[in-house]
C-alpha cells in the first residue's frame, strides 16, 4: 500500500534538506560561502614568458568551481587589471566563510617582502616595485574570511628582472634581493603553500601544468581534511621532482575542514569553549626549530618520533632522507655505523679554502666535539646565514670522509656568487690521529681542514 503523497512529502523533504546540509553523498557541502581569486600571468612584456600559468589558472579555476567556489579569474593581467581584480576579491572575501588566493607567474622578494608581477611591469629601480602586488596585502584580504583562508603561490621561479634591480640598487642594497620568495608564516586560521621552499626556485615543468599545480589538481578535490590535502600535494611534488623540490607549507588552523567531504566543520571557534584535550602537536614548532638548528640525522629522527602526525613531519622525513642519501653516496670509508671512542673530546678546527674561479677564498675557525667516535663541528652567523656544519664518524684508524654543508653569508664567504642564505655542501677526506690531523676536500677547489685536539 502506497503512502499518500502529502505524507511522503512531509517526511522526504526535510530528510533531503538534511542530506544537502551535511553533504552526505550529494556532492561537496556548500552551505558555507566560498570565494577564490585565481591568477595566471605568463605573457610578460619585459622579461621571460612562462608557458604554464595560463593553463594552471584555467584548470585550477575549473577545479575550485566544482568544489563550490565563486571564482574570480584573471589571465595575463596588466597592472591596472590585477589591482582591480584584487580589490573585487577583497570585497568578496569580507562576506565569505572560506577564501582562497592562487597565483601562478613571476614573483620576487625584496628586503624580505614578496611581490607578484603583472605582465606589463618593468623593474629599473626600487620605485618600480609599486607596480607589483604585495603578498602581504593579499594575506590581509584573506583574513577577512570568517573560517578558513588559503594562500597558494606557484611562483618561486627565477625572475630575470631581479638582476636589473640588483644592479640599480648598488652593492650595499643588492643583498636585500633574495632568491625565490621570503617565508610567510600562516596567521591563525590560514594555510600558506609555496611551490617550493622559501629562498629556492621551482621548476616550470614540461607539461600543460607546472609540477606543483599538477599535484594541486590531483588532490584538491579529494574528500580529505584540508591539512592532509596540502600535505599530500607537497609529498607528490617532492617525489615527482626526484626529491629536489619540496613545497613550503605552513598551517595554523583549528579543527578540521573538508572542501569535498561528508561534513564541513568551522575552523575558527565561534565562542570560548571548554578547555580542549592536550594538543599533541603543541610543542612541535618549537622542537622543529631546535632540530633545524642542530641539523643532524638524529635530531630529525627524534622530531619525527615525537611528532609523527604534526605539521613538520613531512619536512622531517625529507631531511632524514636527504641526509641518508649523502651517507649513501659518500666513499665506502665513511660507511660505518659506529666510530672509535679513541678520538673523543674537544677539537679546534680551521677550514682554509683558497680562492678558485668565482669562489672567494676564506679561512674559518670552528669548534668540534667527538662523542662515541661521532665528529660534529658547526658555526653560524647572524640571522641564520653564513652557516657551516661538518659531521662524520671516525673509525679506529682515524681515516674517514666527513660531510660538510652550510649556507652562504656575506661576501667574504660567497661561493660562486650565490645569494646569502643559499645552501652548499661538500665532503672532506680526513685522517685523524690522537693529537693532530689534517684533511682535504675531494674536489678541484681544495679546502684544507686542520684539526687540533684540545
């Protein structure tokens, strides 16, 4: 016997409304208001053109529309058009629950500030930076959204115009023009994702989309929590690049959010609530900074063991794998799991690198310790640049290969005209005795290490 049509409507319509509000099997939950600004700039007038950004923007805009976003889209925008579109986006973000900004194209940093480049921009001196869009302004616009804000920059490419600005700035200010982009810390309720790490340059790729956007399109519509989505994006880029490009990811969100999932949860708390359970990731950031400062395999393994599900776990895995690869490619004399305690103690180390080619010579003292046969020496200049670390294990015969790595600093220590803060690495073949030893780099530009036990 069929139920009367009026009774059927009485039960079915409220149930349908419940399904729609929860998004149960009927597509992405869209009860929240979502807006996105997607820009792809590639047809530059005064510098190298980029083939991917127009395709990147088209494909990302289509993907976000399928996830319930109102999309403001711009391709190959001139200065006036780019400013007009960012203004329209700022107004829309102020009434949205979720706001996302996606940019593919040329960008640069100057004096620690990141700038996005319209296609008609020129850069003859510092004043021309006013023709660019400041990333800080975009971050401020995103903060107007009520719940979740997302900043995506697939723009860490090498910008040829930066060299022009360096020449006009002169030697005293040219150091303010960094490589790639400057790090952006995510404000509360925000996700910040760069196509590669701050201070590094990303690849354009050879396909329709850049490597980063390829991974973004693969994962952004998956029914997973948004933090996991961006971690998967970073992991994909790292793997597909042969572990040479690792996206910069910073998350500062509370709760969980699903762009395409069974239910959407508000990210920012609407009112004071009872004290939550202890956050297992509360100390992750402080511990990560300490691990980065130490920079050894053991430090990163310790971080991963303590915080396996927190925001720096992916980076810790990458650091561990990178350090293990250095050990794997080192000469067999260094492939030892334990060292000899005969050399334990404190050592004074002097690194003498003669000038060769574009690399300027320098002499640098370090203080070293040997514990259980494991050698470690390090020194770091102001601001984290001009850093050098040397590590390795010393067998009973004292013959070993040490791994040295660091970041460039002031001009005194510049290697091959790299910008301050650029990473470099080399190995050192060394022979220790219990009182004194010396070693040489195994490259044409030889650096001599002098070890003096205290």
